[in-house]
C-alpha cells in the first residue's frame, strides 16, 4: 500500500471516528442527569406507629457511586474525538509525504487541513473548558459534513503544484489562511449555539426538550466565540496581506478584485464588523453572534462557491 492509498483509507477511519464521537455526544445530551433526576423525585416513605398517625420520613438519597451514564458517555466522546483527530492528522501527513510538498495545493487538501486545525483547536478548548464539552455534538457534525464532502466531491489524485503555487509564499500565505479558517470554523459553533441557547432562555424556543436546555450558558458561549475570533482574525488579516504581496510578485499587482480576493475581503470586513460590534455595548449580543455566523458563511462561499461558480486567477482548486 502506497502513502496516497493509506491517506485515503485513513480519511475513512477519521470520519468514522468523528461519527462515533458524535453519537456519544448525542447520547450524553439525551442521558446526562437522568439518574439524578430520578433520585430527586423519589417519594418520602411513611412510618406507621402503634396507635399513632403515620409519620413521613424523607427518602434517603442514593449515594452516587460515580458519574451518571450520560456523563461517562461524554467522557468517551472526548477520547473518540482525540482518536479521530489523530487519524485525521495521519490523513494529512501521509498525503503530504506522498505529494512531497505541503498538503494543501487544491480544495480537497485545503478542506482536510482546515478541518484538522479545527479538530486540534476543539481538543484544546475541551482541555481548557471541559464544561463546554456538549459543543462537541455540533462540532463533530460539521467535521463529518466537511470531510464527507471533501472525500466524495472534492477528491483529486495527487499532482504537482500548478506554476502559480510554486513559491515560498505558498507556505506562508496558505498556512496562515488554513490556521485562521480552522479557528473560525470552531468559532462558528459556539456562535450558532449561542443563538439556540439565547432563544431558549428568552422563551422564543418553546419545545420542552430542545438542545438549548442542555447547552452551556449563553455568556460562556459568547466568551468562547470572542476568544476564538480575536485569535483568528489577526492570522486571517496576515494571510490576506501575504496573499496580496504574493500576487504582486506573481502577477504584477497587489490586488485585482479577482473573485477569490473579493470574497476574502468580504469575509475580512464581516469579521472586522463582528469584533467592532462586540466591543460596542449598545449592540445586542444576538446581533453580534449573527454577524459571526454570517462571517463563516462568507468563508464557505469563498471556499466552495467561488471555486465552483466563478473563474479567476485562483481557479486551481483541482475540481472539474
């Protein structure tokens, strides 16, 4: 088995790993706390004395032997996510070794790299903020969708870099954009879940067993969203600037409003608007989170829409 085939096989196992993690997170969401609720609902016992009225005796609470089933499943979900990220890393690494270059020369490789950064960043979040673990459910869903789409639609055989990418700027520009995009992917999840939780807290979501009831509190989601975006935005800004310098060296101009450049600028403006709105006390936090969600949608448009529907100097995604 050559390295290219190994990379393809590892991708399948990585997706399965994220799928297992998703199922475990969903089980945690469904089961966490039910044993405690059942114990709390236990009725008081009555003792009847000879010739006297019955005396109510509070039920003795069960002494918990350990975490409930849902909590244990959530812990296993973390290990499953870690295994999936390791398999994901193997997918990207073997692809790069097989190609003899950095493994992000086309859309397929770019999506693999972005989702890998997202997976690693999410593991870091779970280590630092274990109370936000339930966000692993939507995060693993996003990972599965993106990796599945990459494998089924974007996949392309390994080939040499096109002449436009054969530059040291390839590493500088694309690495910074890949890293920023992965962090923004993770930042999108708490932003979207904030809207769900906030809707539940305000009574706009009235279903009795919604995801909003089990999500972390809205304040924690908002803080995590800001931290991720505040870290990713300077990297994204550097990536866009490095791309402009590379464009001048390759094409003789810093900026030409190519479709990819235009949508990168739109994404930059939206994320700058998010950070500005977030620092403005008068702006409602729901509006701020909607701007963050919009920013990620513009990133998806730049990644998929531009490559599929537009033609420009950046049309080397490897998708026919």
